[in-house]
C-alpha cells in the first residue's frame, strides 16, 4: 500500500503507527459498518472473558501509565478504549493486520483493521490485533502514540509480575530493528495471555 503512494499524496494523509507502516498511509478502504464495529467489539469482549487475558491487558495499560505518566492510557479497560475511538476503517490486505493513529486525548483516535475470517481462531487473532492498536492510541492526554519499545517493556514487566514462566527479555532499546522486534515481542506476550484455548 505504501509503495503505491507518491510523495504528493503522502502529505495529504494521516500518520499511522504500526510495525510495517510507521510512516504515512492512505486512510484505507471503507469505513466499517456499525455491524462490523459491533462484531469486533464482541471479539474483544470474548477475548477479555479469559481472566488471564483481562488481567494481562489491564496490567499492561496500568504499567504504561506508571512508566509514562504524561501519556497515561485513558483507561486500563480495553473496551473503554475501543468505545473512545473516533473511527474504524478496513484493511483489505495484510500484513499489517492493524494500524493506529491519533490518541484518545487528542480526540482523533482511529484504527484500521483487517477483518477476521469466519472462524473462532481468526476472531481471537483480530481481537489481539485490536488490543495492540488500542494500546498505541490509548493516551488520554499528551497527543503522543505509545510505541512498540514501550509496549514490549511493559509486557515484560507484567508477564514477570503475573507469574508467566520462561519469559524472554525484551529487545534492547536502540538495537537494530528494535521497533519491529518489540512489536513481535509484545504480540508474543499477548498471545501467551490471550490466545483462544
Ligand atoms: Zn503496532
């Protein structure tokens, strides 16, 4: 998608944050219908019905608030963050499976998401992608998206404090490909806590 853009069109679009396209991107494809948004909200709710996942996601958002109080998440409840989004659009190809921009505090939080296929595993994966994006634009003030390295550090601290075993160290800040490695690291910790069992 990025490769299709020329420099002139890039400048008219919003900055997005995700592991593949952390630059400029066309707000892609159709806005989600109310039914599609309700479906994704239910996917998220189903994921959080797993108590370990609910505890992990709240722990990550609380931890980010502690380490970066100026950009503290608006809430530690992912469904509340979902309900504070200003809009959702569909990604029609993947990866990435999600993109976020804006912040809740800036009143411009927006997520683009790849819709799940019609099976339970795919719905759970979409919910995990959704949580990842909700963390990015969760700040209730400050206007700054939360980046992958911060997310990885928070996920590590929470996984250790919540008793997960064999938790690897997160990528070293500033190391090569740190952003992408941190994104994958965050997703691995989220997978441990939130995958469908
Ligand atoms: Zn991301």
